[in-house]
C-alpha cells in the first residue's frame, strides 16, 4: 500500500463550549475543546488516516465543502494495528467504533453520532449531560470512501473535560523516561475528568474510592482545581463500593481536601457518616477489624451507606486478584496480590484502619470534639501496637498477611511502611524484603509501594521503579505500546479486559511532587509548606506545583562540587525545608552559612539553598 503524507498540523485549536443549562454542564464545570489533526495520511485512493496526537474522550466534528460520497465509513480508535491503520479488534476494553454515514450534510458542521456502548451509557454509570451526546476515548480516525480531497474537509476531535489549567504545573528532570511518565500521567488526569467526577475508566464509568483517591492526589499535583474532588467525596456517602479497603479510602479524600484547601465544610457536614465509614465499630479488643465480623448485617450496611443491605463488604488487597473467566494467574501467585493469604484478620485492611483512626483523631480535633479526638487517638495507638505485636514476624523482620499466616506479601509490608507503622529498628529489614518483591503489585498498589519506599528513605529504588524500561510492569510499557493515558493494569496480559484510560495508574504524578520533591501542605490551606526532597540519582530537576495561593517553583542542580536548590514560594506561604540523605558540606541559605541544617525556614519569594562540598 502506497502511503503518502498529505499534511501535518502543528497547532491545536482550543475554545470553550458550554452545555445547555438544562443539562447543568456549566454547573458541572465541564468544557468541550476542538482539536485539529496533528497528522493526515492518504493510505489509499479514497482512504485517509488521521492522528489527533493524544487519546481523549470525545467525538468527531465534520464539515464538508461539497458532497464527499454517497456513503462514508468512519473508524475511531485508541490503538494502532500498524503505522497508519487502527486496530479494529484491539482486545480488552480498548476502544474502537465504526460509524457509517449516509445523507451527509454539506457546508454545515455536525457531530458524529456514536453507537451506544450498552454498559457505560446507562446507570449506574455516571451520565454526561444530554447536550454532549455519546463520547468515547479515541486518538485515531480513519475515513473510507472519501471521494473529495481531504483539504475540502474540516475535521476536528471534540473532547470533553473538567475545567483544567494546563499551565498550572510543569516538571522536567535529567531523566527523560521520568519526564515522559509525568506527561503521560498529567494528560490522563485532564482527559479522564470528562464526567465531572473521578471515575474508574471507560468500561464502567463509575467512581470507586481507591481509584478516586489516587486521581485526587494526582489532580492536586497538576492543578489548583478542587471542585471535582469535593463532588466525588459527596457522591461516595450515598454510593459506597464493596471492597473493605475502598471504604477506608473515603477519609483519605476528605483529609487531602482539608489540607490542600483549608476548607472544613465537608468535615463538618459529613463527620458522623465519615466516622462510620472508618469501620471503627468493627474493632475488637485489640483494636483490629475484620470483614468477617458478626457485627456486619443489613442494618450495619445501611449505616455505612449501602442502599442494598444484602451486600457485604469484602477484602480486596489488590486488583485483579485473578481474572475471572480466564483462569489467568500471574506466575505461581494469584493475580496482583503477591500471594497474599486472605485471612479474617488481614494485615492490609488493618494498616488502612490504623491510618483511618489516626486521621479521624485529627479531624475530630479540627471540629473541637475533644472526646472523639482522644478516643480515636488511643484507638490508633492500640491498632498500631496490635499490628506490630500480632502481625509481625520478629525472626524474619517483616509483616505476615494476617493472624495465623506464615506468608509475607509485598502488600502487608509496603502498607506498613506507607503509613509509618514500622518501628525504626525494623524499617531496614522491611525495606529489604520489599525490594525482593519488585513491582509485585498492581498499578493501584504502586501508589503505596512508592509512598512506603520514600517514607523509609529508599528513594533510589523508588526512582528506579518509576523509570524502569525492563519488562512490562512499569509505566514505560504503557508509552511503548502506544497509549497516551495510563492503563488499568500493567498490560493486557495481567487483566484481559483492561482499558487504556484509567487514572488510578497515575501514582508517579503525585509521588514526584509529594515525595521526590517532598512538597506537601504542612498547614491546611498551604499556609505553610513542607519541602523534603529526595532526588536520588537525578542531577537536575525543576517543578511547578499549584496551590490556591499561587505556584511553588523548585529547581535542583547537582554537580561534583555542589547541590543547589532554588525554591520560589508565593507571598503568604512559609516554607519548611528538610534535607535528608545528603552528604553535608558547607550549607548556605540565601548566601548565609547555616550551622544547624535540620530544618531551614523559607520565606515568600526566592530562596536559594546551597550545599558546597
């Protein structure tokens, strides 16, 4: 087949189009943008291949100067079969649609009417406003039987997303793979916001608490837009999902909303139902909980938000545990659980429960509920003590999977690290065990694996996981196979029905800002920021992190003679800069030598930190 390059478009045309008010798309802050093709190739006499540059949720807009044909065949897809051909059978839930056009209008723009999916365009999926029509994620288009020159066709990709400021954030470093991973994740956050809630992906289009939490963290890393997170939090109080650990993510979302915005309204409004979603009523005398508890009945399910009181919560640990209907297993272990032994009193669940109690005590104090604050503080201490006494193997120096277990999964250990449960004297042995398991968790689990490693100071290993190009259990594999959004799983071999647009795989985006750079709100609302960088082997790095008070800018350069950080804070934000894992030489702050380098106090404006060897 003779393929002739027709044209390349370098600029994308964006403008905002609001939905009709009856659909409340303006209230939902949903926007549509029109993207011109990046590449058009004539692949046959009457066949054209079009690349819009990136996968996005939307449809096609067409306008013909003259009658193009008696019948056009339009193909839209996310994946290529070869260089200029869409994969018509891409597998999994990777999207492809075919539309046949007849009676084509001329000199009039019209939106391609897409066929229904059957699952994600009816409840319980989150519905788009009627004015938007049906949308699918696609990057590529093929037009067959086009009998006029392509120059006489005005074609664009109409994409939808929640309002998003592309310039609110940036990142680049000396590692080109890390830069591409960051870009992949950032685009995913923007593109998957099209429903106005944090959804799991295109197959279901339903919010799940764990998916939404990672989505929230990564969204906050790239834009100072918090409305979609607030609406998703509210959604979960009436629409909880079944996994035990997913329920325990609800308070995480509330906590991050509070710290990034300083707003306590959600805490005030939902405090009592939020307490119930921590599952504290299931705690036994040791402070541990179990989804096998005889306290769980229909009334209890109603209390924690389930309309269907026949449902019961079930531990998940990681997903998929094994792919149903395929018999698929990962190596000798079942699914993405690293062989986790599923027992009634589960280490993973109780690590989450401990963090819930710790946060709940803090939120009670915010509301000046001193009785609850003290109660849940003591509950957290009791739970942590029980985890370290009943769920830790002292001889091997690592956590087991539950009461009565002899197995130690990656998950039981990485979560204990992520929530700072591990006693100082055992951190090294737990980290060393975690390193033996590699990326033995799902894209979801990677959030907590990376957090645990950074919290334990194992920054070089964490960086290696984010930048790995070996095998397929990494983000580079997503880029290599052609996706411009993160996948639901590491590859289709690990989840045969996966989609190519799942924001729960964007862990590196928030890990880079929150741990590699260590930029987190120290005081709610970013009145004060903590900056605790762990650059590992990077030699240069720059970042722009959005806050309500303005962007935080950071630059890092390392040479044989010095390490230099330039930190620019918005006026009204104080900074606390913490140096770790650095061979200390002469330390200067804004040109003045510092004798006590534990914590450097930064002011609004430019701050220069120099370590001179």
